[in-house]
């Protein structure tokens, strides 16, 4: 029998922590292993408990969720712990920073319970999960900011035009199926392109592809 996915819940509101733990423990393939009320406590418990996934609030006392994520992901003993962050519409400015810190995914706090449970499974399996609404709002804000013209970074030199189109759509939060529909490709072909992008750009996961798309100026380029 497969061991359940072990989840650490980090949120400064006791009611939410309890609700998340109760929800997680209703499923046979997930189990909560602890809860943290501060970012510092989340880091300490991640080291002590070695959960598979930390469900992390962005706004945390004594260390915000972004810095807590960075410390968890950079420490040798917790580098494999995946962090799924919860955010609100007014926290868009933090999403990009949290991706850079190593967060594997984002969900809005009003996400339906079934979607939250599925997100934990996706992240635990090593995939990245970005709520399309969050990603698209972030890109809208990013593209409104004035930027000086600059050539694409050399990291994209070996990326084909079609791969750049796929990368831009990944950054918009589209799923593989949506990308296939948008570009009139088969799902298998899209998966091949994603695999090539991960290899060529030495990206850990889909979240890192979003970062690269932002820094290269490709975010929003697919229209």
C-alpha cells in the first residue's frame, strides 16, 4: 500500500489551519503531520518532520511565507520538500518572488476543497501547479510596468520559435490541453515541447519556466 502524502499546514490563523488539516485528513492518500503558526515555525517543522508538501500562507508573522519557502528549499535537508502557497488577489506582487524562492505552486484561498486536495497531489508528484487566475493577473501587472528594450537572454538562443510560443503560453497559466488547442497541436506534441524546454533551459519544473518567460520578456507574447 502506498504511503499517504504527508502535509504540513502553515498559516497564522488557527481556524484555517484546523480547517485545512481536517480537510486533508478526510482523504486516504493524504495525511497532515503538523501545523505552523509562523514562517519560522514552518521552517523548523519542515526540518523536523520532513513532510512531502508544505501548504504555506504567503503572509506569515516572524518570517513571511516567501522567506520561509526560500529557507526550506535552500537547506540541504529539506530541499526535496515541496511548497504549495496560498495567496489572495491582492498578493499578486508576491507571486513572482515566491516562484523564485522555490515554490512549486499557487492556489487562491477560495479554491474549492477538491481542487486544493488535487493540487497537493500534483505538487507532491513533482509537478508545478499555478492557478491560471493568479498567473494571468500577475502577467497583466508585469506587462503594465515600463521596461527598457533588451535582447532575449542567451539562455533562449537554442530555443525554437515554436518552443518560445509554448513557453509564453505556459507563463499565461495554460494547461497542456489548452496549449494544444491554442496552437492546434496534439497533446503528445505539447508534452514533448515542454520536456525540451525543461531540458534546454535547465528548469526544475513548470514554475521555473514561468520565471524564465518573465525574465526573457516572453510573458504575454502569445497574445
